[in-house]
DNA sequence: TTACTTATGTAAAGTGTTTATCATAAGAGG
DNA sequence: CCTCTTATGATAAACACTTTACATAAGTAA
């Protein structure tokens, strides 16, 4: 995107609903003249378009302005443990085209990257594209050194911490590239797209693994070393100790994650390997599965209670594959949170299922590049 | 403070070390001419003064500027469970005069406030005062509705949530007043005064009660309802359940707080009622006391590990009365944190004792009003 | 001492923003 | 229809900041 896109007025319209000239002027603290001038500039460049008029309050109704979604397109990539999703978005995060490809995180990252790059290239030239692609964002299931744009040093994604991921991808594609942890990006997308007024949000992703993203005062909380939100390996220590895939015992994941439920279901004779398999069994109503999911939800509820006590969010959202169990998962979380936290912290707290779909990670990734491309520095 | 004090240049000098014209210019993104002009304006108003010269790098050495601590004075109040401390500061947070007064939080808040106001008035007219008082900050051992400037609704400070604390005090004293939770303010003061480069800090206050303050990305994390940092009532559940003063069982406080240790020591025949008594016994080397303090430190370490996993701070500071046990407290915290957290989260994490003294709360309070008085809005 | 370096002061020209004023546009309500 | 209200456009003077250029101040290194 061009220089003009760094106008804070454009950022405001990217993040929020259409606004009138006066609203923009007040939100940015500009004078009417300057606001109008900047609106003209953005409109003449095709960055924003007229949206409609507001209800009249006894006078001439105000025109509202919104971003032009077809000014540029964006690519969002979400690398999962087995599949990667690549989505072509317009710059309002509307889906234009999409592709899935299998990935093997234990394989050579160079090969995986090349496969991803080919798909990205193909999508950028898709007949459904509405503009040229301005950048690519990528969500990764690993701690990310956000400043450096690479996977943080010791990581589960073997070998990925060795390469300068952002520079490599950017050079290969000829596009600006931004990276972040997948849960962080899901959290950001969920908040920005579905709860724009919430300033303090905890997003729990319960899938094959468990993690959380946090927004405090409207800002994504990344922490000092890119490891924030690592709730999966908080010590839970209920009676039967379980070995976690991280090598420790008694982690939350080892009792409540999709892989742990699958492990327990396999022990009961089911053919079940990941969170998706668990949800299939759950949907079919297998009682053992329901029991395990309920138990999981209470364990996640225990951690949630700690998060609520520490962070005092106004919204706790549950996403990830296990959120497919819906109210059953929420029940366990609510039970523990209301049981353990102060009324003051819970009386106005909302506990909900994520409204975003499986594309949440890619949407967050696209929003991240967009944010960087429109950052005034 | 006057209008000119809202200059971001002044705020920069308030928070940081003395700087040269060039450093100010770069930090604020101004041109040399404008920076010099603003420096002149601030200096002529008496807000800043010349500090000295920097080391020469082969040319004329740069002059450095610092705030004039005697431009205005500030009052900081820290209300504890039994005592309140009122300190008169210069606007660099240097101590000028000080007073302690007993308070009873169960008494009528109006009486306590009047007693406080009298002390504040007296200090403002103290012979040690160097300038007129610009505002008063207050630290309270309760969740605070920061926006409203009052104690959040259901509170342990009975009756205090009924009154418009900020407005009342402000009217009584004829001064701008700001309030916040005591642990938040201690956290802020500790970071700003002693770890200015740390952007992600967890401050644990272990005293008669237990709580924590958090700074993420340089900003104090207050949460949505003023209850953030409530780690004292996280469920700990080791074997012998203990009734907490909050009415629940198995809270961290019920096992690790000063009041809980005092309770256990009383059961062993010691005359011990609060954290200070515990530290006296500890200093005298009572073995039961040492054992209990060690156990407490491990419990606090357990919560600390959760905080480190979730927030990924670069610095974890222990303050409060129990921090008087020094390395013994740190040992238990370090043990649990290193045992339970990812190496990535701990390898560069510092775990230290607070450097601030008993005036930390009042310093934070003074910094809070100062921050508000110099906020450009 | 001289040459070089960096810091600081001052003035002029140019850019962008604000404030103020006047004019026009487009709705509601009578 | 007219009046009232609010939105928007155009313009000019005032203001703040930046850039540029030149001069001076105060150190270091030889």
C-alpha cells in the first residue's frame, strides 16, 4: 500500500464501522477543514468510498465513509499441525478465494515454505482477486519473536527457528510479510471483527493443543519473549498425573487438550487421533466422549478462572476445535469462573463461544500485515 | 500544574534521565529548531533546568536537561490496613516530608478522610516544602474504578464504595486528586523508578495480603473492572484446605499470605498478628517461622509460574513486607518458575526483590497525579 | 596553535493545520 | 411553502513545525 494509506483516518475506517466526516474529525482530533481535506485525498486515491447517509437529526444528514474493500487484496496463511490454510482477502477481510494444503511440521521448512509460496502465488493471480495483493500475514503454531519476524528460538517447529522466515518469504513472494503466533492472531481477529467495543479480552483456543491470546486496553499482549498465553502447560495437578507432550507431568494440556482426550478415547477402544476426531465422536453422542469433554471444560475453566482473576477481562471467548462442543464447553468454564472469582470480576464478564469460523487465524494474519502496512511508524 | 506542563517533552524528562537537546528531539520526532524552542520555553517557565554536559565525542559536548524538582510539590497517600502514610514529594518524587497516621478501615470513611486531609494540609504547609502542591495521589488496598475515581462497588473497604472519593477529597483539599489500587501503584513506581527499561513487568506484593500489578508494553494493566492482579484468591488446593478470609477455601492467601503465616504461628504459640510480626520472628531466626515462610514462597512461586507462562514478562519483582525475607522468598519463587515454565519464557527473565522502600505506594500515587496533570488529553 | 567535530542559535522560506467567516446543501417540522 | 437544523464547501489569516542555511560555541586530536 502507498504512503497515503498510513493516514490514521484510514486506519480508523479499517478497524471500525463507516463514519461521517464529523465522527472522523472528532476521533482524530482534527479540524473540520483538515478532516474534509483528508477525506477528499483518501477518496480520490480510491482508498475509501461513500457508504450512505446517517439518520437525520433535524438537519442535513451526514454522509458516511467506509474503506474500499477492493483497493488492495491481502493474503492470510494459517499453519496448523497438519494443514495450512491460505486465504485471499479483500482489504476489509472479506474472503475472495481460499486453498488448503497438507503440511508436515517435522519436514524441512524450506519445502513447506515453497509449497506455501506456490499456493500464495496462485491465489494472488486467482480470477476471484479484485486487486493486487499488498502483503501476506502468517499465523504459526509456535512462539514468535515478533520483532525479528521469525520463530522464537527453541521451538516445537523443528528447524523453523533456524531461518529468517519473514525475510525468506518476503523475498520469495516479493511482498511485505508479517508473522505472529496463531492464537494471538485469532484473538485479534475475533475481537476486531466481532467484539469491536471490548477493550479487555481473553481468547482461549482449545483444539488439539491449548493456548490463549489476550487483549488489554485494546492492544494484543505479546509479552517480552513471544511466549505469552502459554496456558497449556500450566500445572494442573489433579489426581491421576499424566505425562504431557512437553515432557512434564500434570500440564493442563495433558488432561484437557484435544490430543489428551483423543488419547483417553483410544484407550477406550475408539479410533481417535486429534481434536477433530474427538468432535466427531462427540457429535455422534458417545457418552465416554461427552464425559471427557465435560471434564476438559472444567479444567479449562480452572485456568480461565485464574486468567479472569489476573487480567479482569470483560470478555472471555472460547475458540478452537473443542469449542465445537458449544454450550457444554462453556458450562464447565462458567462453573469454575463463577465459583472461583470475585463477583466484581465476573458480574459484567461475558463468557462466549467465538463467532469467527475456521478462517479466524488467516483473518488475523491478514489484519496483521494490514496493520503494519498502514502503521505511520 | 500549568498548561505548559502538558508538553510531551516535559513528560519525557519526568519519566527518564536527563537528556540532551538532540535526544529530546529524536525521542519526540521534532526538528532541532522546535526542540530548542520548546526547551527554552520549559526552562524559562522553571519546569526544567540545565543538568550538566554529556561526554564529548570529539566535539562540543551536549548540555543535558532535567526536570526542576522544585517546580511543584506533590502529595502521595498510601492507605494500609492499619496505617496510612502521607508523603510530600518534590515533582521528581524526592521525599520532602512525611507523616504516618493510624487508620481503621472499618470506621466511617468520612472521619478517616478528614484525618487524612488534615495531615495532607499540614504537610502542604510544611517548612520542608519547596513549592506549592500541584495534586494528591492516593493508593488504596481495594479494587478501584479508575475512571470514576472511587472504590469499586462491593469492596472490603466497607462504606468506601458509597462515596465519590475523588470528588470529596478534591473539594476538601482544593487540589486535583487521583486514585488507584495500591499494588498497581507500587508496580508502577517500582518499574518507573528502578527498572525504566523493562516493558513487561510483574510486581508481586506479598504482605499481610497478596496481590500483583502488571505492566505490559510499558503500560499498567488495570483490566476492565479494576480487579486485575487478584492472585491472592486464586485456588491453590494443596492438601490441608484452609478457610480464606474471603470465605472460600484453598486460596493462595489462606496458605501463603502474611495473615495466614501469622495464624499458623499463633497456633504454635507465638504472639503474631500480621506480616510485620512474621518478619520480626523470621529475623530472630525462629525455625517454625522460617519453614512457614519457605512454604509460602513456594506457593507464591506456583502462582508466579502461572503469571510468567501467561504474560511472559522480562522482570518479576517481589515487594511487600514478606519480601523482607529476601533471598529465601526468591528461592521458592525461582524454584517453581524454573520448574514449571518454558525455558524460552525464563531464560532471560529476571526475578528480583523490589528496590523501592516502604514509600513505594506513595511514590506511585504521586506519579499517578503527576501523570494525569501532565496528560495532554 | 590549527583542523576537525559536534552542539547550539538565528533567520527565512515552505508546508500543513487551525480558526473564523461566509455560502450552500439537504433533511425535519410546521 | 418557509424556517430551523445540521452538514459540507470554499477561502483567508494565524499558527506551529520543518527544512535549509549560515554563524557561533566548545570540546578533541594533532
